C-alpha cells in the first residue's frame, strides 16, 4: 500500500526507509537504518527528482503511481547517479515510455555504465545555470561536482524556493511518519548521524562543498530536500551553518576526544588518568573511545566535532596497533585537519608507536602536536606523572585560550 507526504502544494515526498540494512555502502554501520528520498512535482508537466534503492523499489513505485493518480510521468531529473538513488531508472523507463530524463553531460555516460537502455530522443542535457519550465514552476540547475561524485548536481525550484540537494545535507537514519525537521528533535536524535554521514561520505571534499555553499548563498532557499534523512522546511540556516563548519574543518566543540587502543589495559589506564586530570583542570567536554570496539566512522565524526584529539596506542610488531593505524589512514584520506593532537605511546620491549603516530599526524594539514614521543614502558609510572600533568596543562590552556 502506498504512502506519501505533501511537501508544498505541488510537491510530494514519495520515498521510503530501509530499517533492515546493516551497513551503508556495505561499510558504515547504520543501526537506525536509512531513508531514500524521492520527490514528485505535479505541474503542467510531472517531474520526478531521483529514484531510490532497489530495497524499497516496490514501495517507491506504488507511491509514485498513487501521486500521479492516472497521469503519466513526463520527466525524471537525475541529480546523482549513485545506485542507491538511480536503481529504478530502468523500471521507470518501462512503465513510462514517454518519460524524458534530465541530467548533465556526466550523467548520461554513467547511465550507460549501469544500464543497457535505448534512450534515443529521451534525454535532456543541461548545464550550470540552465533553466527548465514545467508549468508554473521554473527549475534551475546547479553543478556540484565531487559532492561527492563528479556528476552530482542540485536543482532549485524558484517558484517554491526548494533546493533538491542530492547527497548534500543528508543523514543516516530512517524516518518514520515525521519526515520534516520541525517534527523531530534534530539535535537529540539526528545530529550525530548527520555529522557521521557528512564526515565519512563527503568530508574529504570540503573545498567542493564550500563552492556549492557559495552558490547556495545567492538563492532564496526556504526548503531543502536531500536524498537521505529529514526534509528541511524551515530553519535551513542551521543546516547551512553546520555544513559551513564541517566543510571548513572548524571544530563544533572545544573539547577533547580521547581515542585509545589497549591490549591488556595499561594504555587504557593512562588514557583514563589523563581524562580525570583534564576534568580536574576544568575541561568540560571529554569523550573517550576504545577504538577496538567502536567503528572508525564514529572516530572520524568526533575528529571533526572536537578541537583536540588524544591518540593513545601500544606498539604492535614494531609498529602502530592495527586499529589505530586504520584510523590514522582514514583521518588522512578524509582530510581531517586543523586539530590539536597529543599522542601517548606504549611498548614493553620497543615502544615505537608514539613516534610513528606523530609522524603520520605531521603529514596532515595544519595539525598542532603537543607531545614529542610521550612513551610508556608497559605502564604509567609515578615518575611520569609530572610529564602527564604538564601535558594536561597544555591541553587545558589551549582549549580555554
């Protein structure tokens, strides 16, 4: 049975949620599921904005058919060709043979890579700044390359002032009947998933996101319709500001994320000692992660969130403990930068991890290191407490400065 919601007088949400999927892109844990959004504009010409993943394909097709209510589908706008948003193109071509597809020059070669479809006479190729009238609504097209694929674009409806933003402004998480931002407590229930989505999916492309935000600044946007997560029909400035912070790698919180790996508890003990001393020094925002137990996507999310990072790791086979090495590789790949970092190493017969972690941090952009080979030998000793206290003082001072 179909379900849909009206976004504006002429625009309908026809998407759905998948609560069974465990890993987004078969990589990122999504305990709260994921939403696949699609939108149908009912004007003199009917226009569908993107499709969905095959996992909710039947529901989506029922939703589209119900809103059309006997009318044909005239146009499909493809803002993004990633399979979780384009998996029903062939089905729509079969069901609506007169439908034309609107995309940019990079869209249609990708369609040919995914499908074997004869689209002769059924394509409309647009470019930056082009407009398209479907009746009383006029659509503008905004290229958004590498946010986060090269063909990505956004569509702006100047009549209702709606931005169809592709994968930008999305979030992990399945919506219920409440699909709008003003129907939910976004900060409490969605912000962490939104940050984790951005930092791991789009985080590498801060410069490209900034370019799109500059384009968006010239538009009167009253509603943002992303391809994942809630629809923003008010307070869009809040979301734009979050994206500005994340895409400029500006911390949201002046505080400390302590990420530690520990084989037998000694490195964990040093991390706990540091955390207690930081709290006693007046640091208010401290989060601790055992990186052997938490997914690296959460570490990346908190690396964007917090101003200061403490990385604590034992030595393993003469190198960095594997989960810490993996986290560091992701930090570099996703362009984490502009953080203040302290490193606590450990080792029994060859404590090498601190030096090697610091070397990796020094390869990243605009990182400030507060330590130089702070290495334990098996466990934290009383004679190292003075050095620990000095480190605490440095961290606390730089947070409150």
